[in-house]
C-alpha cells in the first residue's frame, strides 16, 4: 500500500500549488453575534476553505446566521488540492471543493472515520456567448435547449479538439470576428486548481471509453488529447475568477469553464448576464464541497451547514446546490431557468481518477 | 503622468532606482524632515509634469531617512497599518482618484512603487519583494506565472479591470490608408509598414507591460498561430515580425514618455499601447487618436491585485478590503469613467468610447522558453538596432567620491556578465560610442556588437571604460555637439540616442549649442538626449537640454549604485 510513497513527488507539486492558492490571511468575520444585546457568546472556529466559498462566508447574513447558532467562523482560502499540505493542527475544519482531497486531508490529519459531510455541490459548466453557443450547436458540438442554455456534447467536442478544429472551420462562425483560432475551453491550471483538475477527470473519462482512468494504459491513452486541451490555452489562470471576470468585461475567450455556482450567484443577485449561454458538459464531475471536521469544536458545524434551513437558503443565494435540496434550488432559481439546467437533465456524472493518476494527467497535460 | 510623484494615497517611487529593500515606509505626515522631503518631491514632480519632463525618482524622494513617528516614536519598519506597499505597473498612476475614494471607504491607502513587468517578476521570483511589498499590481501575472520560483509567493490574485492592447492612429493616417477603424488587422498594419506607408511608436517590451503585451499580440497576429504561441510559431513569423518592427520609429521605457514624445513628433503615424492609455491621451487633448482594437485579436490586461504570501496578516486583510471595494459597482463605475479600463463587475457599463464588439483573445505563451525567446528575438534580431552615444564627463571632479569608479562600474554593467538577462546589456547590432570629455572631447570610441558574437565588442567597450581617467574641465555643450556630429544623418534604420552624464555645471555656453541644434535637419533633431543628474550637476541646465531635444532627465544623485540604475533604465529608451 505504497500510495503515499508513490505520491510523494506529486505532493511536492501540490506544495507549490498550495502556495499559489493559499491566502494565508485570516478572513476576519465580523463578530455580529457578539454585538447583539443579550446574544450568547459564540465560539470561534477556524477553517480553510476553497476560494469559491469565500463570498458565502463573507456574506453578513451568513455571519449572522452562524452567530445565531453560536459560531464565529474565520476562514482562510487555499487550493483544494493543496490543503493537506497545510499545518492542519491550526484549523478546526477544512472545506475543500470536492471529496477527493477531503480523503487526503483526513489521512494527513490522522483522522479515522472523521464525520465528513457534503453540505452542497455545484457542477462545472462552460459559459459562452450566445453566438458561440449557437455555432457549436449548429456544428454538432452542443445541443441548445434555449438561447441561453444547453448541453456540451463531450464526445464530438473532444473529437474536434483532437483534430485541432478551429472556429473558422465551423459553419456560421464567419459573422463573428472573435470566433477565430483553435476551439478550446479556457480552464484553470489543472495542477493546482480544482476546476481544471476535474475537467481533466471528466474529459479523460470520455476519452477512455467512458471509464475512469485507473492505470498506466489509461494515462497513455488519454494524455495526448488532454495535452491538446490544456497546452493550446497558453498561460493558465489560477482560479476560475480570472477568466469569468474577463468574460464579464467583454473580453476573453469564447468558452470558459466555471462553477455553476458562479453563474447562479450572479443571476440570483440580479446582475445582468448579458448574452451568456450556459452549457452543461454531458459528462461531468460534480464538485461536492466536503466539510472535514478537524477538531471537536467544529464537529457540529458541518451538520449545521447541511441542515440549518437559513444556511441552506443562503448557500443557494451564492449559487450552491444544497445536499438533497433540488426542490429548494429549483424553486429559488426558477426565474433563471433560461440559463440553468436546474435538474441536470441529461447530464452523466462520473467518478474521478484517484489523486495520483489525476495529478499525473494534469502534469502530462501541461507538458 | 509622471514616473514619480507624491499623491494623496501615498508616495510613489520608482522600482528601477529604489532598491526594493530600502525602508521608506512612511507617508508625508510623519516627521517634519519627511514632510519637507515630500514637499520637495511634490514640487519637483509638479515641475516635471508641467514641463513634460519626467523625473526618475531619486533616493532622496523615496528614502526619508530613519523612519520615526511624529513624536519620535518607535521605528516603523516594514508594513505600516493600513498602508499597502504595492509594486505596480506605472500606468496605474491614473488610479489615484479611485484609490482616494477607496481610502475613504476602507481606510486602506496604497503606496506604489512603479516597475516594469520583468523587473517586478525578478523581484518577486528572487524573493527581493518579500518584506518590501505587500502586494503586486501589474497589468498581468501571465509572465510571472511562468516562473516556478514565484509560485509560493502569491495569493488571492483578483482581477480588477481590463484593457486590451490597441493601436491609436492619427485620424489623417487612417484616411490616407483608406482604413475603417473596425476592420484594421495586425496583418494590414504589417503590410502598410512593409510598404513604407506607416510608422508607429511602442514601448520597450523588456521594461514596459504594454510593450510586452503588444509584442505577443503582434507575434500571434503575424504568425497565424491558431493557439498559444510556440517556439516554432515565433521562428516562422520572424521575417514578418522584422518587417513589422521596421515601422517602429519611436521606443520608450514607459507609456508616459511615449505619449509625450509622440506629441512632439509629427512623423509617427500611430501608437501601440493599452486602449485605456490611448483613450486617456485623446481625452487629455495631448493627441487626437482613433483607437482601434485589431480585428485579428488582442492581448488583454486584467490588472490582478495580488497579495504576497510574505505580507503580514494585517496587510493581507487590508488587501482583501481594498479588493472587495475595487470590485464593487461604485468603484468599477469610477474606474471605467476615469481610466477607460473596462469594468469586471456584472451590470457596470463600460465608459463611453469603449467599443462593445468582441475580439479574439490571443493566448499568452504558456512556457517561459517561448516568452523569453520572443523577448530575446525582439531585442537582438527583430527591432531596429540602436546607435548610442555616451557623452561622459571625465573632468577632474570625477575623481571626487570615487565618481569615476561608480561611472566605470555602471557602464561595465551594461556590457553584461554573460548571465545578464534579456535587455540588461548592449544589444546585438548596437553601435555604442563612448565620448569622454573634459575641457574638450577626449576620444570617440565606437564599437558594434556583432550578432551571435557579442563578446569581442563588449570586451572592447569594457576595456575602453576601464581606461577612462578624470582630468580637465566640463565642456558639456561642445561635447554634445560632437555627439550629434558623430551620429550624423541617421541611417534611417536605427534608434539614435545620446546619454549625457555630467557631475558638474558646464564650463561652456549653451548658446552655441542651441544655434547648432536649430540648424540640424529634422531627422537629426529627433535624436533625444537622456541626461543623468550625478554629483553636483546642474538640474536646470540638464532639464533644458532634455526639453530641447525631446529626451528625459534621470536622477542618479541618490547615492551609490543609482548611476547603474539610471543607465539601466535608459536602456528602455534606446
């Protein structure tokens, strides 16, 4: 059982990645609970979270809701794939963006049977401008269920990538000056960032005859295509915030990989999405944000995040899908169903390769 | 915009001349000596702005001596509560009003130190930035990300606004070429240049963020690369790139000076720079430009405000507050309206004049070999070569305080050490002339750096530098005249420039030189003099020379080492 030994070089890469993503600073959360007259004293818990949850924990209403239950939560952010490299003794909990790194964190912290919970999740989506989405659909790479939403057909898309298909070769692109060059989806750096890594998890699965890559043969089979997906992009951003903001500012690449929560949060906060189309890859890996209690103090917090109606509601406000909360999410996002595939209809969810294989794939893809 | 100024949000210093480790963490409110220094700096900066001569920062303006509180309190080393020390791209000087509002809203102020991309990346990667700065704010972190050493040093990269590389044309130029602004491409520009119908100015990619982004845009546009540039793309595009850069008739180490120089020159048809810089120039009535984003693609700067992991917790918290504010709707609106950068917050409309039609984003190279290879090609092969004359005061007073030794070591640095990075030594194909003077010109020593075999010329220059000896008076003007005569008629394919270094007041009169200069043909008049203040040189005298010739003044009076800094910085203008 030499997994950790074999993983050592990979872990060093994580170490570098960690430092990239680590916000060492404590994001101080205002102690509203303490200020309320007659309020009970709160206990302070410290956690390390994936950066996409920073806005959730910063939200004054979340702070208030947690305080009402006796918690003051202070968070730092880190790349999920690097959290196990942190001095975990300093934290009461870790809250990575998917379940794979949670296992690593538990192992590193020496926890056995830690009560991990998965309060909410969010699928990866590709945002495009409506014209780009239409060109993809007209060329059989996507299927639109409306002007602003649809499914990215991973089989045809990966085939096109393998053939270095350019936008110019797609019918109907000529009308749009920006639709030139190789067709690619802008991702984050898969060696350090969760979304980039999980994109490779999904694409490698499709390219590996719909099977999780689990051995050397699978790596060899999929690596050349993954390299095409990643190396064509040039410089890789450290988080989805960068390309998503570029998209909003009107610049940027036609196709961008983000979390559904980023789009949903924008819609729910009534910010103008412009002519955005949201494409759900037909094969995907959900990001199950996984709460790992590291100390006794935080043990109940995970359950609270999962079960407290107010906190569930607030998670939805930030675009997350609460566990077993499809009805709540669907209801809240009803006005935005033109953009969102609320029930994830027609989306196949697959498992990720183990960490070692996934990171090998990421390294090979970067070249 | 000036390279150095003191502003309401803090003191700005210049990276090239302010050693990163210098502790000058103080605002003008601390201590009367500091206040006086700050006032002086402000006056100098104001004077510089008024006369359009840009001053390099002096150590006198940046290190206010030992930092003590108003009542002689404890030493304020490193980070000062609520004041973020930021290593930044110089074009962010236009963020001053936004940051003033940010301070009101968050209590966080920003102290900028300006730096070019490569210099900033070097400081971060080498660890020099640790402890000296709390954050970096460059137009892009793309190049930084290619350096593995930098990986552990950055956190929370937050894009604040965006601006693509664009081309500003004189309206008459577009009319002459018969181009519609929305249809201009890099390929069309290349074609017009190679037909001799178009010239332009651009900043030095090695020192300026906008120049680097422009280089990547052009290389992508002309290579026909469909994805991120590869070494093969760069190589293949070489001949076309070389043709493209024959049209570059103006170079600069900073966007600010480029704009100033462009306003003086009527033989330059266009400028390549960030859209925001070009639109601001038009607004400020310095130049009327029609700003176009080439249809075949652009590289866009996203200005990520990035915290350094080495920063103290308080600084990181301040950084978080500041970024949160800057990403808010109010700040985003102010940013786009004041600076013509594009907002990154949903629901905030871009300022009037920012075109809504989309452009392909040209990928920034994903490997260091491609990025560095492109820069090295630009320096040594693609750009027009340089003809550079160093007019060097070797009067008797240069023996004081070992000034001659400092001059020698500063010049020797420019001959490279073998390990010198791109842009740190005399370039391949460069014609370097040393013109040491005392009572008169002592010698005229010229060497041409041979492409692919720079060693012999660099050795020879080093030898000549070593032989300089202090003796005689200070005939500044006669020597300058000799420099212009040496350069003679520009051969047409080189950037000509004169560097004047003197440590005292000139012994001869300006008048004869001025009349001589007035009789020069336009092409020769365009050779700028970059003057270096050193020792006891006369600021007024040198300012007048740089104004007359369209050059720029650099200050090396701050202490040991800064002469090298000034010479190094001037490389961007040669």
